[in-house]
C-alpha cells in the first residue's frame, strides 16, 4: 500500500508521466504539474517542440511501459502504431553498407510522440491517487532543514506542499538556479557539442508501401554530416526526419527538403517521398549538445529530491534514447523508494548515474567520431572508434553480431555485450584471409 504523503512531479512529458505512475505506488497522492494545457488533439504541445519530429521508444522503454501499464502495447497497435522488427522490417545503411536483414526478434512500436504520450497520460490520469494540474508553471523550490518541502506554482508563487519532488521538466530545468537560491551547490555539467538541426514532415503512407521494408534509416559514411529516417506511424502516415550535424542543417522549404533527402548516402528515402503526398508543413528543431548534469557528485543535496529524464541527462536525439532513458529513470526511482525514503536523494542519483553511463558512453563516443564535436575526449576514444566501426561492418552480414548490436542499441544489453568473445574475435580478424 502507498505510504502517506504527497509527491509532486514537475513536467508532463513521457518521463514525468511514467514517474507519476511509479510514485503512485509509494505515495497516497501524486500531483503532476505541467506548464502546458493538455488537449485531446494529436498535435505536439508548445512546450515540446521536438515532439513534431520522429521519436522511437526502444525495446527497454517498451518493456517498462508494458510493466507499468498492462495492455497498453496492444492498445497502441489497435489504434494505429506499427510493430517493426529492426532487422527484418528495416532497411538500414551505416558506414556505406546495408545492415543484414533477418527476423531478429528485436522489434519496437512506431508511432508519433504525441500519440504515445496521449495514451500514457490517459492511463496515468485514471489512477485514483494521481492529480494533474496543467496550465501551471512551477516557479521555485521550497527547502527547509535540508529537505524539500514543496514547490511554488504560478506567477504568485503559491505554495504546494510535497514530501518528494521529482523534476522531469526537461533540458530547460531551472532546478540548478533553485538550488543556488536555497544555498545548495549546483551540479557540474559535461557537454559534447554537436549542433544538430533536423527537419520533419508527415506523408501519406502508400497502400502496400514501396518496397520490402517498413522503416528506412540512411546514416552517413565516415566524415558525413547528413542522415535521414522514415518510419510508419498511426493514421496511415510516414514520418520523415532529416538530420544534419555541425551546422549542415536541412531547411523548411519543400524543395530544399527533397534536395537534402537526395543528398543522403543512398537514394532510397528520396525515391520513397518524392511523389508521396505531404500531410504537414516541414517542422524544424535544433539541438546544441549532449548535456549531463552530475547531481550524483554533489556533496550536499536536499533530501526528498529526484531529477530524471532530460533534466538529468539530455542525449543527441538521433540515437533515439531520450524517452527510454526517461522511463529507466522512473523505474530506478521506483526501486530506490522500495528501499525506503531515508537518504533517497543520494541513493537515487547515484543509481541513475550508473544506469545512464551506458547510453551516455554510446552516444557521446559516437558523436566524438567527428573532429567537429566539442567536448572531453578521453585517450581511449580512437580505439573505441576503430573497434565499433569494425562491429558496424560486421552487422552487414553477420546476424549474430547484428543481433548483439541491436540489443545494445535498444538498451536491453550493456555496451560490454559488444566485447563478447565471438564479437571481439570477428571484429579483430575482420578482413584477414
């Protein structure tokens, strides 16, 4: 049974929603405060402009949703989400070669972020001990005797009591400023700058498709700065996202959008959309850097505080880890609370840092492959680049290595899985007679 007390979740994104569900098992009241107004339409919220672009829920994130919301995956499929095997149903080009096509069992659901959040929000708001306060901004943190006591809401700073505050307010979290105001240190930050720009639009999905694939991913060769991704979503639509690194950004003009698609390392995506019917304008978004706030390193932190999702660590979106790592953060908080509330802030942030280490390593190491990326470069990075490029090349033909790679990509296995003796032997002997 939930213990007495109130938890407040700041932010109503997927991370905040899953956090509210997790906290509902530990508190007799959970209040989710969101600056935007929630609506039942299919559009992206003002506070989440990146929701107009392609998002994927990796396999690990899908498993967490199924755990917290039984039956939701079937509901998503019934209402239009598409289940896609990442090898059998996806045509994926990387380092100049196409990855092996085979039934991998590593499948995922493909749908728009707005659709997914709406379905999860309906499940969360149906919980008897969860209350949603939308259209209200959290403007401050109340701290007394070394413990979070509540938040301030709205322009007037109305107090809302809380026995725990979970900050899921995203990359723009104002918690560091609130901590400084309360006399606490602010966390160190690690950044890897990538200057990513992306452009997306919906197209009508042709009946029967245009090939033997459902999803299409075209990544650049070494040194390239452009990629394109196409996946089916609800409403018999395709969502197409084009991405450029280091200032080489796609633009909103329709002719430029198609020209950017034509410039990718293979013509398949351009061929698929050049005669397709557009269903939306081109939406643009920019992402400056991977950014990790090291709350786990703080010697002093108010008790009864938890930071998760992009407020803790924000990833380059091209790798699709954001929603899943947010769900992992909510599950980590759930498990830490199962051990009691004493010392929660330190225990949780240290545990979450351990969970985030793998995805952070994968993303930033790959981004540092480009000399244009700006950030800390450990001495071992060139060796990892050499090794992982060989692993990528093996995935063109070796199904065992391809499956291992997908497990790591979907966060169901640690990056150490790529050091399995079979994978290592094949990578180290690649190209030998």
